[in-house]
C-alpha cells in the first residue's frame, strides 16, 4: 500500500510506500481510511485467522498493525471494512 498527500494547491504529491510495518510479501488490499486517521486493510501476509484478514493501523505513526480478530475476521477471506464516525 502507498499513501499520497494532496497539497494546498490541490495537486497530488508523489506516492510513498507505507513501509514494512504495513506491507508484507503477501497481498495488502482494499484500504479504507476513516476520519480518525485509522487505516483498515485486508492482508494475507500478516498473521491472521485464515486467508485475508482485516487489519488496522494509525496513519499518523504506522507503528503497529493490529489484527481486528473475531468477529470481524473469520477463517475465510475477509475483504474490507468501512467505518463511520457517527
């Protein structure tokens, strides 16, 4: 996964790889960022319950990636998560 910043002039910057704490040798996909700067994404490269699982990290630090566990994740493929702050 990559992130990109939109400048005050409305122009998009250069995409930046989110690094090894997020990206693995597996597949990271279906990202969603909420208004609290949390990034949710599916991965089969991080330790999980089976297949693709949903993970969360803080976009400000990208320091730790958390598996959201059961009941969000199952032994099957879990593809994505969208949240609403309300």
